[in-house]
C-alpha cells in the first residue's frame, strides 16, 4: 500500500478532519468547544469501549500468544522514556525535572492516538491482534514509572510514590481495566447485544472527542514559544525514534502487520491524560507549558496526520 494513499485515506476520515477543522477554527478565534460536561463522558465511553474490545479478544487468546508481545510492550515502556529523557536533557538542555516530566509523557501512551490507529486499520481491512488494548494499559503505566524513577534518582523532592498511585488509580487505567475485565468475563457472544453501543457508536464518539482535542491543541500551539524551538523539534523527532523502537520490538515478538503498527504507534505516542495527572503530583515544579505543549500541541497532531500512515508503512516492511 502506497504511503501517500494511506496518508490521504487517514486524513479524509471524520475523526481526523474534525480535529483539523477544530484546530484551525480555534486558531481563527472561533468557539468550537463541546460542552464541558460532555468531555468526560466521551473519554469514559472511548476507554471502556477499547477495554471491552480488548477483553473480548483476550477471552479467545492463549497465554502462548501473549507472552512475547507483553515482554515487547514492557521493553517499549522502559526504553522510550530513557530515549526521551536523554534527548530532552542533552539536546534541548532542559533541567532534570522538566526532562523527566517529558520522559513520562513520551514513555506513556495516548489512548486517543491508539484509537484513531485502530479505526484506520479497521477501515483498511488490516488485521491486528485483539489483545493490543491490554498492551495499551500496560504501557500507560510502565513509561511513567520509569520516568518518575529517573527523576527520583537524579533529583531530590520527587514524590514518585504518590505520582505512581495517581496513575494506577486514575480514571483512564480504571476504565481500561474495567472494560478488559467485562470483555474477558462475558465473552463476545454474550456481549453482542451491547455492540450497537460500544461498536456502532464508537467512530461518532471519537469524532466528537477530537473536535474538543483540536480546540485544546490549538490553544497549546500558542504556547509554542514558551516550550522552545528545540523542544518543538524533539516533539516530532522523539516519536519517530520511539515509533521505530516499537516497530522493531513488535516485529521481533512475531506480531502481524497491524500488530506491529500498533506497537509502533504506542511507542511513538505521548500521553496527555495519565502523565500530566502523575507529573502534577510527583514533579510539581515541572512546567505544564513545556510538557503539555509538546505532547498535545505538537506530537499529537503530528501522529494523527502524518505519523499513523508512516507507522503502518513501516509495519508493512517489517512484519
């Protein structure tokens, strides 16, 4: 499949166009925000739906299928924050606290980027392992843990235990795990009556959610100068490096084309939900203007528009 074809097909989908339209409209000072009460409902729905889908697949998977991808996911969670920390510390010349905060964001994952990838794979008929939602939950935690331990090792005053507790007990992990358990216990046959809600309405809910994220990302782009040009450049370079790491490890684990694309995207994505919550507690001196601008204002749009088609193409070469 030609990269330009994937790129065009990825852009010309309702969720991505919704994001781009909202971003441009907000930059032009139009008010395109969804009602505040709707945002947590949409995020909860998407996380639960992702979890249920993964749980259904887990109910049909054997341990022999899971152990290699699970080890690969843990390896991605350890390696990617180390890469991010090193680059932001040495290339962007950031202090330990802000470099560790960024490492947490780039070591953890974006559930929305993952969701857009899954929609893209489904629309192109590219198969992937159904249990990848479980790997998403693993990676969301591991990367943040590694980054907080880095900060704890090199800097005093890091409340890493409270930060870790915030991640583990946070809403994003809770709903992902709840969905996984529901899908695993109930199974695909008995969950069929709920498919019109959790499957049929999924793309529509994602489109609405990305309208809100487009508006938020536009506001973060206005902080570009505060983040610094080196941080902005690394907001694109780090995902490309980490995405390559994810693709290599996914291929080594024997995953399918879609599975390798998932591992590449998980490695490349940057958290802007779980990681900020943890960093706010564990590293209160870190600057949100740096880590949120980089993850949500730069990396998320890049992955959404350019990165996902690129990771799929890399997966086709490697799988």
